C-alpha cells in the first residue's frame, strides 16, 4: 500500500458515524428509477417495514445508452425523496453525475450521494463532482467503473478524499465483458477483494441487482457477498417490478425483498473461537508451504522457458508455437478435470503463465529470473 493510500485508509470515517445499523446485511433498497410520486411512496412504505433496510434509494437522473428512452424524472424526484424521508425516517440516496446534480441534491436534503459506473470511468466527471463537494460533509458511495480496472475505482475514491470527503464507501456492481455469461455484469470478485486489501477501512456494498441483471440471481449473489465479508447490499426494489420503466427484470417487490433477506446467512468477519482459530492457523501454514512451492516451481519453469527462448533465437524460430500451446492447454484441462478443478480457472491461470513465457522469449524480454 502506498503512503497516500495508507493515509486515506487511516482517515476514513467509520461507517457507524454516518449510517446506523444493528443487523447484517444492512440494505439500501428502492426502485431503479423514481417514476411517479405514488410509486416512490408505495415502495418506500413497504421497504421501511424491513428491519434490514437502512436507506431508501431511487434514481432521478438515469444515464441511458440510447436517446429517447426514460432518463428519469429529474429534480421533482428529489422532492419525493425528501418527503419519503419525512414520513419513513429512512435516509435517502440517489445518483449524481455532475455539479448541478449535487447542488440540487443538497438543496433537497438528500443524505447520501452515489457515483454511477459510467461516471466513475471518467476522471474529468469525477473531478467535477469532487470540486463541487469541497467543504460539504456528505457520505459518497462510488460504484466500480464499467470496465474491470481497479485503478479507476481507486482514483475516484482518492479524488473525493482529496476534496475533503471522508465518509466514503464503494459499491461493487460488476463489470462489463465482451464474453456472454449468465450475469448481466461479471462479478470478478478479485477486484473488490483487492480494493478491500488496499483500503481495509473502506466499507464495500454489493449491488446484486446490477451484477445479475435478473431477479433470479439476487439471492445467490447476495449470499456470496456475505460469505466474502461484505455486509452491505444495494437491492433494486419496486412496488410493481414487471411494469418498471427501467431495468424491470432485475427489480423485486418489497415482499420478495423481505423474504430474501430473512433467508440470507450473515457470516462472522472475526474468528473468536480459539480452537477454530488454531485449526485455521495450522491449515493456513500448510497453504503457505504449497504457495511457496508454487512460486519455486514457476521460477524453475521460466528458467526452462528462457533456455528454449535462446534456442529459438539462435535458430530463427518464432516465439509463438500455436499448435504446441493448444495441445498443452488441452492436456492441462484434462488433468484438471480428473482432479475436479474448475476448467475456466485452470485455463485462466495457464493463459497468464503462457503470456509471460511468450513475453520472456520475445525480443526485449527482461533478463533471467534470479534465485
């Protein structure tokens, strides 16, 4: 962790300073979009009955890919949110994408702001928001960028912190991918896990609605998040989800939300049982030995790779031997299947190893690995 990140992590406000909750998961719930006053109030009244729900959400400005689609009701929706808070006592949150949005939200006493994935990806827009928030004491949630780049996510958080915002949290809503999967956005859990490693004091919220893109996936994705120690969830909830004007397939009714949350199993983030702690410590020691052996084996593998590379250069042979690589990968996947290892995982691991081997055998690769 760099000194700047250490300082940021050290100075983050405890979430208990700006959000009160006594149950895990704590939940931000409400419709994707505020559509009508009746829709907003009906949804808010129902979700407020759930003890897990601590914040009411509704988008009033919706960044749509295509023009002439529903882009939100605008500032009138902020007045609805203000009235919802007065009636239900739930804090409110909505998405902002520019300085004007922030001004309007503050004028309407919106409690928490969030920055959407399409905004996080653009440092110019994030900086505009950061500049508009200087001197303002308001919590800000930062969704991950649409593409799987941790640097953009961190950069947005850093820009807000430098503007004086210390009440920060991250929202994991998944990443766009060119490969079709069952989910709308790939969860790519390693990225939020790495964010947590770099900023352990930063609260992380999982948005299973956007990851899954379908209400059928909300429960399993939420449970996975809890299993990983993520305590906050943002779940899109609509009084009549099938008729929602945006993202209808991924929204659920308030009654479904309440049933779902009662089924989820929260995990202890700390190991308190001394006997269990000792057993886990012993198993982790064994894993550390295996990890050390893996690193040594990789070092030895690349030494052989370098020897082959020298021969290829001496005899003017191309670095990439595609038939050899295809056969090697097939062999690895067959072995993985016999050992009940996930094929996609093994494929990803050896693609990384192969890419590094090609790099080392190509002109300009760095010198040999040293023991």
